[in-house]
């Protein structure tokens, strides 16, 4: 019995050795690849390139022009450390050229940081797009802190490409927009989207209210601030300024309407003319909201707050005295409603800033207001 078992085992071992060495057998995978041919799957004639859609062509055309006028801005601001020492802090943002002579529109916080002031002009650097990456020192020539806007100037060695300013008054929710900037220092980045909403009011980290903002889902990230928001014609309709949330884009970004920047530029072009001051915070109201506040349905500019000691305060204008719940919102109420300025009906928030841009300090402005169910005219001597 033992001999038979030994003999059988010897036959099996000998057969195994023969099959694997002499006969050339190989173990194979249980699952074979579907394609056993040596030819690659992509062999054969190449697929024709898909034609560009009209929307893609529009994006490319705008980018090829606009990115040449969008610049990278770096600034050094100084802040106090825990030991009350001034330490430098580098910031990065975007801006865009508005003429061939080197004037650049951007955000105030890009050149100064949140709540801080630029130490001197030598700390502001502008890098132009292109292969040579030319770098220039810049100086601040106009600054509108309340609206987070600034105009800076470089002295280029040649004429530069620039963007044309559009009109932000007739914008519509749903229209296409393009944003160009330097998010996280990545120069010349293009993102696209639509206008998600209009007339938004937000507060930045310094608790500064920015009103009547354009909301967009075009991706805006840190470093995009100060860059252009463009319409499908390539005109600037806004200045990219803020995002919702502490990190990167989640599809909720905000831009300052370009018409507000035009007002600042008008003051600058007046060759040093000081900016007139009224001293009020306003909120556009009309329609159902106006009726809920017991105001004329045609609406106007509701005065929320009057700065103490300001020309508006001295003229007797009134701000909100109470608040009411309208739907799910608490709205300041009881303030004067501005319905006309110098005899012209109010057509939007910019009606007041546009009227002020045509005035000088010491001149007067006539406001037609609705108060306690009656209309009256108030003349204010501007500060």
C-alpha cells in the first residue's frame, strides 16, 4: 500500500515537472483583457476637432483682448504685531488699465489691506501681462474708501492696451459675464458665469457696508479683487471685490458696479476738485416694499442714517427711527424718502452720486423728500 502511494506520487511530480519545464506551459490569468491585439485602442484615423461654438468664440475673443489690460498688483502694508512693532504684510490683487497712459482701476483694499493704509507709494508694484512681465512702481492718484475703489498710476515705456468702461445701470439677472484676474497669484485667469442677482448689500471684514453690488456665480477667489467683470461685448460692467465665505469660491461673488467707479473718475478728472459730502446712507425702495413702509409705490431713496454734524444733519434730513418686519426681513423705517434731486426724479441709487459728482463743496443741492405723507423740498449746502 505504501509502495503504491509512493509510486503514484512520483508519477504526479514527474508529470508536473515535465509539463512546466519541458512542454513550456505557463500559468495564465483567470480574466483575459478584452482587447488581445497589440494595436492600441486609439489606432485608426484621428477624430476631427469639434468646431467651436459661438459662445466659446466669444469667450476667446474677449479674453485675448481683455487679459492684456488686466494687471497683477502687489502691495506691502504695515500692521502692528503683538509687541506693537510695525511688520510688513504683502498683499496681492488685480487691476485693469483704463487708458493707454497707465491709469489702473482697482479696489482700495488691494492697495491698502483691510482697514490699513499704504505706508508709501514705493511699496506698490504693478506687473503687466505678457512674456516679459514688466514691473512698475505705482502711485495712488484717487481713492474712494467708502466704495472700496482706487485709481493708481504707472509710467509705462510704451502705449498700453486698456479696457472700455460699460454701463451698469441696465444690467439683468441671467446675462453672461466674464471675470479676469490673478486668483492665488495665477495670472490671467478667466472664469465665466452669469449675473445671479443685483442690488446686494454686503459687509466686509472691516464692517464697511458695500451697497448695490452685483452678485455673480463666475468663480472669484482671493487675488481676483480689483479685476474686471465684463459683459459679452467685452466692456467692464463691474470691479470684482468680494466672495461669500472664508475660503475660495463657492459660486457667490460680488462686484462693484462700474458706474460707481465712473463717479470717482469724474472727481479725479476735475483736476483736484474736492469731493462734496452730503452725509447720508440710503436704500432704494419701490413697489410692494415701498407700500409696506407706507411710502409712494413709485419709490425713491430711503434715508437710513444721517451722519451727525453733516450737511444733511444741519439741513434737518431724517434717518430711520424704527424698524419693521417685511416678510422675513427687518427693514429700517421712518426716514425721509428722496424722490427727486434738483427737480429730476430719482431713477436709481446712482442718481444721488451722479448729482453730487456735478457739484462742488459749498454749492447746494435741492432734494424733494416724502415725509409723514407729504412732499417737501429741502436745500442742502454741501460740505
